[in-house]
C-alpha cells in the first residue's frame, strides 16, 4: 500500500508544483525556496545534538513555542531545526523563535513526502530526534526516519473520530505507518484509544492533556491587550465582538448576525479576523458591499467612532486581540473545518461562541461547554441571539468568561509531561 501511495505522490508532483505556483499569485512566498521542498538544503557542519520540530503552520508553531523555549533554556547545547509547510508558519518561526534561539535555529520547509526528497534532507541536517506537533503524519517521513535510526515523537497528538475512520479504511497502511512512531503523547484518553485501535502499540502511548492550556499570558501581553482595548473602544467605551479565524462561508453568517445586532447596539465594534491572509482583501470587499464602514488593522490606525468593523488583516496578533474583546466567536466551526483553538479566549476569561463543527477540538469544546464557558450555535440567527443576551446582561457575560478561564486553569500541566518525554528520548538518542 505504501508503494502505491509513493507512486501516486510522484505522479501528483506536477500538480502540486502547479498549485504552489497558482497560490503564489496572491502569496508570492509560495513560489520561493522550492529547493527546500525537494529536500535540497546545505549540509549542517555542527556536530551538536539537533532536535527537529515539525509544526505545519501557524497554530502548531505557536503551540510549539513554550516547548522549545523551555527546552532551549534547559539545554543550551542543543541545536534546533524547525520545519513548516506554509509561508505563514515560516514567518511565525522567524518572528517568535529566532529571538529565543538565535544562532541555534535552522529553519526550512518540510520536504515532500518522497524518499528521494527526504533522504538527502536527513543526511544533510542529521537530526537526533524528530518531534511532530499534533497531527502531521507522513508515511515516508516516518519510514525514512526509522531507516536512519532517528526516533520520532508525536507531540500534543490529537486524532478525531472522523480522521480515525479515514485511516481505518486502510488498516494495514495505518498500522505500518504508526508502527514507525516511537512515542505518541496524546492530548486525551479518546485520542490515545483511537491511535491504539489503529495498531499503535499501547506501550508507546501516554496521555498528557493539551499543552495549549499551558500557554502563559505575561504582563507585557496584558499591557498590549489593554492598550488595544482602550484604542478600539474610544470615548464611548463601546463593546467589542471578535470573530476569529473565519473561513469562506462563515463571514457571511458573521455579517448577517452583526447586521441584526447593530440595529440595537449601534456602537458595537466587530473585529473580523479571517484565518488565511489571502482572503483579507476579499473579506474587506464583502464587508464594504454589505454597506459597513471598515477600518483595516494593517493600516495602523485605530478604528474611528464611525467605523463598524475592524478587519484584522495582520499576522501574529490574535492572542492579544482576544484580550481586548468582550466576547469571541471562534471560526472554522460554522463550516465543516473542525474548529480552531478555543483555549486562547478561555485563558483571557472571554466567553466563547462557536458553530457545531468542532471535531478537531471535541474534548476542549466539551470541557468548556459543560462548564458554561462556550455556547454552540447553528446559524447567524442563533449567533445573534446569543451575543445579544451577553450584550444585554453584563453579569451573565462576565460569568461565562470566568467559567471558561477556570477550565483553562484547571487543565494546565500537560507541558511538563511532554517536556519529560522529549528529554528522555533526546537523552537516549545522544547516548547512542
């Protein structure tokens, strides 16, 4: 089965390259550094231990930051390789990890999942271990690491019921691929059980919780969020609704709900943050076509009193945006994407609303929902109704936010478990 997969991948390479070129029309970075995707990188000259972390895009990179920061402080002799698959993920690596690691950091795009791309890459960088963040499983990557004696660990691992069913259609293939993993640190018991049901040996799985609950909010970030809140609210102290990480098909529902709300709450500010930067201009046009007055974060000016929508068309600011708002919608949930990180608004004590498609964060959503910090809605009408209730009842809104924050505080601790597993694997690899 893996041979068939590999040949199908080879056949698809021209289409994959064309897709990169096509996406490069809006994001030119997709057309850059193609050699890295083919596995051609400079040979690493240092013989220092190298820990390789793969974080596919922005969310995984941000989740990896506290892991890397703490391990880098404990082990200054280690070098680091961080790979991503997207330009936005690459940008975050430079912005958040270069200041932490300095000259100890190497960064490349992950090569395509073909032996002829992966083998020269591995020989050039010579990693001691590979740590994959959350879900990015590539069969040839795991097999090539196994052949070269590079231990692999899947960190903060999640496996939705939907994904498990997909793997289950090819049980031999899934068992073979998972057999090349040396350790899985799963978020929750349900995730661990799905990995085991697909053939991963039980002794290779531990359950830690979700490391995103350990994301600290330092005083500097609090000050930045407070400054944003003051700028955005203006002299009327207007309320702020943040709609975060929205996808195509959700923005329309968000704007429909907003249209309903501003009839009663005329000074309400909607901060709308599309998930993907290539959609910024399209969403701006959509807002303007609906007749809304729109300010853009990228232009650097605070929204004026007459502005109804602030388009969050910047990168790397969402966490502080959560700290500046009164209530938050987390996207990827009114369309069948599976949801995005609800822990960030919870950590700020912000009440959360989302759509019903939450399979990527099912356990987190259940914890928050059971506690009363998250409300799930089905459409624009029910979204507007819930937000109206919070706008009319400050006490209820604040109480929901505190319930969300309590869930975030009670579920911390996963990070230390993961750090211990990585240190053990790295220590064993160095000794060999």
